């Protein structure tokens, strides 16, 4: 199996000329529920080669093994390894963004234990964080797009945020209940 994780900076799922391969470690690979050890993979420049007998394999990716500002677009693959050739597995790593801040009530007091949500209005999926005792939250692994923001199911100020390709991967944003 020829594994090629790459930094898909424009999130198009294809490796373009300016997008480099990520091969700093191989410990993000899990094949048939077994973590791949460095000794089981041969890193050759812009690719990783894992010798496997022919068959069908489940390949899972451990997100902790990737650079902090990138996450895989897909976390699980079914790969059919054919005898006599290398079966390619391209893994686009797309930019991942984090919003961090403090959620406060109308009087400006931090809200402890609040559910903070970034909701994608197109897919209706959401990323959730629970505030600590100081009202601090971290909404992690967001993709590019516009999100509705809520605290405990209520609209807040600001009530939306748009993440663009050139946005900082860590942004500070305080939320206040109106």
C-alpha cells in the first residue's frame, strides 16, 4: 500500500503542485484495528510504503498524528491491496480552525458549564464545547465556512462567524448573551 498524506491547503481533495506531502510520522495509521509501528512502514521521500499481502483492509486514521492545523477529510478507508503493485491511498489533510474565547452573560460575567455551539447551517452539523469555570471554550476542528454561534441554545453576539482559507487557524472570539 502506497500511503500519501498531503496538506490540502485549498480543500479540493487533490494534491496540487504547491501542496507538500506530510511524512513526519506514520503513527496515525491503524490497519485492521492495529496501530502501524514505524518499523512496518518505509518512508521514501514523498510517500510511505507498507507491504501487505493481497486482501481488503480497513484503514483508520488517528487525528492526533497530524499537524495541529490540519485534519483528514476522511477518517476511515476500505483498501483493496492487489498483488504485484502498490495500491495508492491518498489522504488529503485539510486546514482545521479553532475558535477560543469566553462566554459571558448579559452583565459580562463568565458562564461556567455552558454549551457553546458552532452550527453549519448547510449541513446542520455542529461543533460543541463546554465552558470551564472561567467561561472559556474551544471550538476545534472547524472547516472553512460560515457558522451560527449559540450558547445554551440561545443566540449570542456575535451570532455568526465566517472562516476563510486565509483566516488564522486559532482565532479569539468572545461571546455574549444579549
